């Protein structure tokens, strides 16, 4: 039992980590908590389900298509909604991304429908047996993808000019401009990454947890909880936060109460926000009055 | 007397303030100058209660005030303005100044919710007081009902000072009030500051415009690297070799 | 020293002798008169009930308007207070058979206490974090409402209340209950209007525009934030209690994130800084599904697009934006 709970915790935690990375990238370059981010994840899952179940498109094509659509959604989100907004009007920023999330959810509802979809796993086959533990193939896909995507992100951030530029923007907008990096371009790339990783997370999760147009906000807040748990702005923090959150949830569901498992992770989010808003790995932030 | 004694403040490894001692008398202008990063703004934040100090004391007319939050500092008679103009931009100009009357409002929250006659009376008095101050600060009547954020910059500076004066402070701390003003506006400001001091208020002027400080101050303190390196009358300070080295020299490069 | 009153005169003129009411108050008064006229004009009982519901929503929207518009404290968890008001009212009325009006007052008081309690820690947070924290609070409370079935009845069978009686009179018919809600809305608007046109409202605005400057002139910022959370929760709780007697039977589904977002829509559609704007917004959002039959299907999409457009182009609210545009045109003509 315990081992199975841990495996499911790690699987869910890996998904939360993927969602958290999107929050982290966008927050560190654009300084916005993107309330629509969960909807990117929802779109990834729902489109994957719709393409495979309704359109009968083969998996190998459906997965990249769904993710590509998420990238487009994320890019448009920035281009149409956030670009050019007053950076100091935080309330307007929150409301715009919130409205954006509602819009994406509305589009999914109108064009894809309200049905809950159960798409196929990425690969069919019997679960992997490790002693008495059974690990589903999808779990392996999820954890493997997390490793690959984290590696890819690391490589881009460390090795490419774009990545270095984005890190510069995250540290200091003014310095970045002096280095010839446009904050707008960095913002677009941040959103594209968020869409890519978020869409992948959605597609990976949907065979395990089903896909539904109304799931986005929930996935979003869990991802945010993971991001803030590790420290918003740290990719490694996102990984640590995601895994902790996944384990806490699955332990709660396994041993306490499945009805309150979401409440427990949200209480954890509140506690972190109130007592350690910089996260477990972050440095202290200046306090507001 | 506003007395700052042995105040020290660290930010991590940086010693922003080291054993700072400054005194400011009522009815005169006290200047505080120093190069960027000398700790002037940090000191201002400590005095006005926005950040705590690690050691030392701040007394206002003998009463210890260190550790009080900003709104309590205001109640103790110390009010400040801000280097980067903190205007209530979306209010009308007169309302911005009315906000300065906050510490003199006696009506309870409940009375305000019920809008009792006493509250109406108090509101009227506050508006009349605010209008008086706007007249004193030479803000033309045509601006009073305009959105404060739409006023020309120089007038917003005056409104900010009017708002501070509306609290009827014993000490007024001004954080670079001449920043962004032209020469004419700057000398008019000097005139105003002297008048404020003549009214019995102790004015503490933190400023980059050295001519302004030297013209209006009775006493000048010079800070460098978190500590006071010299003090005295403007002419004493001007001829102090340490000051010339630390500040005036650099300024004239 | 005389003050000339220009057509664009701001709130400040409200306090001058001879100018007794601000534009906002006049508009609120007109709306309070329009509601009874409307209810007499419509004969269809369904429309009458929609009107009552829009007034119930208006009370909650006025509360959120004070929080978001005046104090700049964003809350995406208002449905929690709405639910608290409704469930506490139902629980007290059913368990202890107390006077319904008292039960509603108690529900509002509980909501207020919780709002005040969470404000202290929450109001230190940066806007983005505050928004997330209130959203989390809203979802936690929703999970509680849906699962604490002993207290709330959960999603099924839900909760129900007896008829609304007041001092032995049966006021439960929609015609009579209208007046109950009308009085509650009237009182809420009166108090909110008093806040808006006195030092309290000005202090809230000051806290939003510059907390440092507000503190420097003597405003106790923490206390003002706690106050606005409390009053926002109080009004939303009151609205929830009235909803309990309006619906008579309801379940946790009513108190999800969806309602919190609808409340935000109401404020955004109206005005962030006018009480009357919140009433207009509440009215529009409540009647839309009635006016357009197919609206339910497109509601989410339309709300989302509208919110983005308004916040991007008229961040002070739609009605507000249109009004100030008109004001500017008017002034342009006169000069």
C-alpha cells in the first residue's frame, strides 16, 4: 500500500512540477502570476483526448499537435492580452489573466464540449513490476518527460543566447535592455515555454486523470502551490515543490480522506504564502507594508 | 528637538547606518546632505518608522519613538514626504490634502458609517483646513478639484507638502523635494521652507541641490558611507576638508 | 474663500453645503427607486424572482466593490463568504428555530468575523499572491461545503430552509420577499455610500494608491485593510443569507469559484469606485441568462472575453469608463 501511494504521489508530483515550471518561467521574466496557466494544461489534455477519441488521429501525431496548439494559445495569450499592459497595475494584470483563463475555458466548452474524456495511455502494455510494486506505463512516460523537459529547459537556459537573455531579463530588465535583449521577446519565449511544458503536462495527465474543460483552474492552483512551495522563480524549486505536493496529496488520499486531499494541498499553499512566501528554496523577499 | 542618537542599521552584510547622531530644532531648517548611498534615505525611513533600526534611539521632544509604525510616528508629530512623489493620483487635489487631516479626525469608524452630523461637521472643517493650506502653498484654486495626478509636477510637489503640513507636524522631513524642479521653482521652494520653519515647525531637508540646502539651512549634517562626517553652519560645512573630499569634490568633477 | 463647482466635480463637492449628494449617491438612489418600479411593471413571477436575485447579488457586489475598487484588495474567494452566510443562516434557522432575520444577521456576522480574521495575514501579501491566496481560500471553503454534509448537506441533498417569517408575518412570497431584499440592499448601499463619501473611503483609496503615503499621514494601513475585508465579507454573507431564503433549497454547487468570478464580473462591468456601478453590474450579470436563452452555453466565453477587454482598455470599470469618457467630452464642449 505505502509503496503504491508513493508511486502515485511521484507521478502526480511530476505533473505538478511540470505545471509549476510554467508559473516560474513566466513569473521570473514577466513578473506576472499567470492565472490562465492552468487552462494551458487543460487545453493540452482536452485536445489530446479530442484528437485521439473524436478525430481518431494516431497518438504519435495527436501528442505533438495538442502541445503545438497549447504553444499557440500561450503565445496569443501574451500577444493579445498582456503585451503593452501597465506593469504597475497589478490588479488589472491579475484580472486580465483571470479573464483570459475564463476565455480559454469558454472556448474549450463551446468548441470541444462539456463531456469528460478518457484518452488512451501513450503506450499500451502491462504495468512494470518492481517486486510487489506495479508502475503503470503512463507513470513512466510522465516521469521520463519531466526529466527530458527539465534537461531541455536547462540546456536552453544555460547554453543558448536566448536562454541567457531570459535569465538576464529575470535579474534586471534594464541591464537586459543594455545587453540588447528585448524584454518583450523574452516574455514571448517565456509564454511559449509555459505553453509547451503546460500542454505536455496536460496531455501526459489526461490518460491518468481524464480531461474536462472545467479542470484548468484546479490544475493551475496546484501547479502554483508547487511553484510557491519550492520558491517561485526556481526551476529546481518547482521540481521539489511538485514532488512534495504530490506525495502529501497521495498520502492524504491514501491514509486520511480522499475528499479533503485537495483541501490539504491548498492549506499547504496558504501556509507557505503566509509564513514563507519565498518558498522552501528561495531567499527572503522585501516585505510589503 | 528631534534627536537621532547612535542609530545603526544593517542590511545583510551592508552597514547602511553606523552610529548616526543628528539633531533638528524646531523653527529652523536642518539640512542633510551626502553622496548617493550615504544612507540618507535609510535614515529617513528609520525616523519615519518605515524600517526598524538595529540600535539607537529617535526621540521627538524627549519622547522615545523608535520602533513605532509610520502612522504612529505621524501621531507623534513627525511627517515625511517621498523622494519619488507618492501622490494619491486619482483623488482631487483638495482631497489629497484632506487625507493629511487623518490624525485630527475624532469621529469613530461607526460614526463614519452612519455619517452622523459630527462626521459631516468634521469633513467640512477638514476641507476648509485643506483649502487654507493649498492657498498657503500657492496652489491655484482652479487646480483644487482637478485629479491630483494631472497637475504639473511642480504643483504635485507642493500638494505633497501641503498634505504633510495638514497633519500639523512638529517636524517635517522632506526627501529631495527639489528633485525635478527648475531653478525658479527650486528657489521658490526654499522661500516656502523658510516660511514653514518660521511657523514653528522643524524642517529636515534631505537634498541633492546643495545651493538650496546651504541657502535655507541653519545647520547642515553631512553623511557619507552610513555615518555623519561633519556638521555645523553652512559656511563651516563648506570649508570642512572631509566634506569637500567626500562630497563636494565629487559633485564638481 | 469660495469654491466653484465644476461639472466634473469630484466626490469632494459632496461635503460642501448646498451640494448634498454625490453623483454616485444620486445614481444609487435612482436605482433603488427603479427596482420597485420594475417589479410592479413585470407580471411574470419568474422575472420578479430574477429581479430579487439581482438585488441579492448587488449586495455582495457592493461589498466586493469596496474591497477591490476602493482598497485594491483583490478577492477571488468571495463565494466562500456567500456560502458561509447561507449555511450559517440555514443551520441556525433549522436547528434553533430562531427568527429568520436574526439568522441572516448571524450568518453575516460569522462571515464578517472570518473575513476579518483572514485579512490580517492575507493583507501583507503582494496583489498576485493575495489573489492566489483568496482563490485557495475560496476553493478550500467550497470543498468544506461540499463534504461537511452533517452541517451543509453537501452537494446532495443540500440544505433547505422554512418560509421567511418576520415577527409572525409570512413574507416568503416573491412580492413580499422583494421588499425584504430591497430594504437590505438599501441599507447596504447607504452604508457603502457613507464609506465612499467620508474619510473612511478616502483612506481606503489612499491605501490603494500609495500605502506608504497613507501611513505617513497617519492612516493605520493594516486596520483599514482588515476593516474592508470585514465589511466585504459582511455584505457578501448578508447576501448569502438572503439567498438562502430566496432559493429555500440549495446545494454547495452554488458556492464554487464560478460565483466568485461572477461577482468580479459585476464589479468590473460597473465601476471599481462607484457603489452604483456595482448595482448596475449585478443587474446586468443576473439578467443576461434570462434575456438570452442560449446564454448559459456561452456564458463562460462571453464573461472571459469581456473581463479581458474591460481590464485591458478600461481598468476602472466599463460603466465608469464610459461615464468618464462622456464627462471628458462634455467638459471639452464647455471649454
